[in-house]
C-alpha cells in the first residue's frame, strides 16, 4: 500500500520497520490488544524516544514459522488500522 518501509536483512535477526508518522505506538498497542507482543515502538532511538513515532524493531524470538506467520498477519492488520486512523477513516 506504500504506507511503510522496512529492511531486508541478509542473515540478520532484526527487521527495522517504519510506518506512517505518529503510528508506531498505536501499532504496538493494537498488536498487544490482539495478543502479539512487539518490541516497544522507538526502541532503536536513544531513551526509546522516536521523535516521529514511526519505528518498530521487529525481533522474533525463535517462534515456530506458523506462529510467526500469524503474528505478522496481526502486525499487518494493526498497521492498516493505525494508518486508516491517521487518515481519519
């Protein structure tokens, strides 16, 4: 949809995700409401304060592939919901 960017690590563990400005904390909260715990929004910034509230570090803790797929479906749903909220829809 063009509402986000992310890194494509080659053999790395973390994915750096950037969503719409002002949405990262909301995405994390929505994920938590749906049962998925994410690394806190802004964790990659000093003192955890992302000035644009865009960044989430995705750091899966060795889940089975099926669980990771489910978690990513929830994450994508939360992102879409937060993006629509930012647009006032």
